[in-house]
C-alpha cells in the first residue's frame, strides 16, 4: 500500500497504528480486501472475522470477473487472456475453476462442424420430403392419368 508516497507493508493479521488521514486512506483503498479498523473496545475476533469474510468475497469477485471477461472475449471472437499468478492463486485457494484457454481456430472449427451437421440434417429432411412427394405423385397418377394432369382437364370421380 502507498500513502503520501511512502510504502506501507502489512502482513496478514498484523496491526498498524497510524494517524486518521493515513488510516482512512488505506481503509478506503484496501477495505474490500479485508483491511479493518480496530478501535479501542472492539472485539478483535469479530473484526478479524469480518475482514477475512470481505477478503474471501474480494477474491471470489476477482476470479468471477476474470472468467466473465474471458467468456465475453470468447463470444466476441477475441483471444484468451492468461490469468495472473494472483488470480490463479485465488482460484486455487477458493476451489473455483478458471475458464480454460481457447483458440479462435478452435471456435471456428466448432462452428464449421456445427454447420456441417446442420447441413446433413437438412439434406436428410430434404430426402424424406422428396420421397413423400414421389409417393404422393404416384398416388395422384393412379387417380388421374398423366396426360389429364398435364392439360389440367381432369375431373376426380368420387364413389357414390
């Protein structure tokens, strides 16, 4: 952490007494990461637990944000962004899986495979419809001779 151009280093669980301006600045900047204010009379265990909970939520948010960003990039046809060591550490610590690397060529190959499958499905449906059409035409020719169908001078005769 930095305040007034000076580095401030704190280990987890450490305490640092400082003036209000410095403390407020650091709390505003690092409170979401778990930094807590301890005032005389506070129960240290409760304050520490709240800080740990905020830190866990911060880490979860970082990993989720990384995954969402890469999912959006994937959908937009952009390249995969490699996670930082810190994000990898957060994911491992929390047991959250990171989005696996992808290649744009893989996405294009998948799209081509999907289109090829759709094409095969449509060809199969077309073949079925053609066969049904041929059957209907054969039945119609049994009822009306072909030359009457061509000239349009046919009359269907009903039973009765």
